[in-house]
């Protein structure tokens, strides 16, 4: 009996001690954990000590020694504005009147914060005093807000800018500008993009990038308008070579000056990227499912609607792959072209010229005799220059013997000279001209970044002086 009484007494003492310890806040199982976390925030939860209907406990949150919040009655808290890839120690303290506080600690590491995605600066339009820019594809991997710093020739033009479009105004006429944009997230990570633009020379001129949805793709083309008010204006299409980009190439084109001086619209279409190793090129052999002909045809329709183009005076020129494209269009839609001037490109052996050409089309061909990329003498895929000229002169009923002239060797150091063969077409007035660059390589005459290109002529003026004589009847 005494043993039973002693046992009961011992249990009573334990219950008394436990009850006292609960009152002092020492008998609760109090823990915290991380519900979720990202690169810049974490959600913390802890044991809810309050009984339903009672809020005797309140909670305080500490990040290291800093108090983040006090008198919280729930059991979750979101910690914001954290740094990425950083370890934090968070303390949760539970308090109630008349009892010692309870404390628990949780340690967590935020995810890495990545810099904004790489992006391009797109130039929508250029005038002689302004440029319109956008960088729509710039985004943060964690979807954090971005701000931008815009530099103009290495000086800050605008800081803490939050939009992704901008119209730069007050620029100087006919100047080169280096535009750099820093995209910065809220943790200071930065991604930079840059571009170079050239403001125009003429006051009322406009250079604009246009888009056209065609055959499941968004195609682009650059348009230079020497005046924004002219109507019934001629149009010259220039097709860039393989690996080329219409923009910014058009900005440095000698055709811009020719267009401004002679009042014609200049258009640079952009090829798609399909050729190895992933360079833009024109599909002139129809080996792949890229409808460049359809794109050009639709582009011309849009240009006629937008700018009142004189459809009887549409011309085509191009270099290398663009020269091939010029011949390709001659076979596909020669009756729509007033004249063509391909350079360092030829008809392919995949077309039969007598069956393919359905018009008397004036031709000016430019080619170097030691071109190692597109041989003057043709090859497996290309007709030779001499065979092309022979066919074209027969097609246009030209005289057999050309007029031969020699351009002055203005720059002897370029290592080449130019001989011009003019085949007159007395009945149809559809002449054929060959600019044979003796010892000339694979380059556009006067190309600024090629020290070995021929510099004895202003090729853009030569081409326009040839073109301007011709119009569809």
C-alpha cells in the first residue's frame, strides 16, 4: 500500500513540475522550417502554439540580429529582398505574457540569381536627328523587374530607365553613334548589349525596318526613303551576300548616297539563316523549304502600297549570294524588273537560261577575274561569266562586238583594273554591260573593310546610271 502511495506521489510531483515548466515556456515542441525559397525571398513557417480561438502567443522574426517583424499572430512569414546564392540564419521567437519566450532557428540558402538574358538592340527607324530603339526580348530569368542605363558614345544618356523602347532625339546629322544598354536586375546583375547607328544626311529622309509575315516566318527588310513625301518613285532592291545582314549594312551602303542624290527608294531584304554554318543566305537552288521568291514578291506588293512605288522602274542588284538571288529573280519575275546588276554571283546550272528567261532584261554584271569564291569561269553549280554574257546578248538582240572602255587606274595599290564591255541593243534598247575587274577578287568594289577591293570606280553611281535609262514599257 505504501509502494502505491509513493508511486502516486511521484507521478503527482512530475505533473506539477511539467505544469510549471509549461507556464515558463519550457515544455513546448517549437520548430521552424522553410516552406519555399527563391533567389530573393523565402517563406518561413513554425509550430503554431496557440489553441484554436486563442491568440496568447505572438511571434517575432529576426534575420541575424535585425528584427524583421513583431507581434505576428499567424505561423508563416515571407522574407523578401534577399540576395541570391546567400546563406541566412532566421530566428523565430514566441512570446506570451507571464512566460519565458521560446526560440527556434532555421538556416537556408537562396537560389542563385542569374543576370538578365542576352538580348539585341533593334533599331526601328533612323532620321538625320533621331533613332528609335527597342529591346523587347530582354528579360530576367527569375522574372524580376529590370532597369536600364543607356550610354551614347560611352556617356550616360539615361539612367534608371524602366521601359524597353526609346526614341533618341537631338542627335547630330550624318554622325556615327555607339549605343550601349545595360540591363540591370534588382540585385545588380548586369547584361550589356550594344549597336552602332549612323544618322542620315538628308533632313526629310527616313531609314526604317519593316516586317512581313510570310510562309510561316517573320521576314524583315530595311527601307531607305530619300523623302517621305514623294510619289511614283523608282525602287532599287539590293540583296546582301551569304553571312550578311541587311541591318546595319544598309547604313553604310554607298547606295544610300545614290538614292538621296537621285531620288529612289533603296530596299535591303534580309535572307533567312539556313546555310552552314548557320549564316543567312538566299535559297536560289530551291533545295530547302524557304520561299524567298514569294517573300520578295509580297514585299514588293507591300512597298507599292506603302510608298507609291513606280512599278515600271523596279531594279535589282546584289553581291555574291545576293548576285545569285538577282539572277534567280530575273528568271522568276524578269518581266517585273526594269534592269538588274548582279556582282560576283551567277546563274546556277540548275536552271536552263533559254527556257527560264521570258523577257528582254538589261543586264550589268560585275566580276573579278581571280574571284576564288565564285569563279569567273563558272563551276559545278555556276554558269561562267562569258556564257552568261553570251546568252544575255543573244536574248536582248545585242550587237556581237562590244564597245570596250578602260576605267582610269585611280588606285594602283589595289592591284586591279576595270575593263568595261558594252553590248548595245539597237532594236530593243536593252543593253548588256560587263565590268570585268582584272585581278579582282570576291568583293564589292569600294568595300571599306577590304584593302584589296577595286577602288577605281563608284560602283553604286555606275549601277544607277545604268538603271536610270530603263523602264518597263
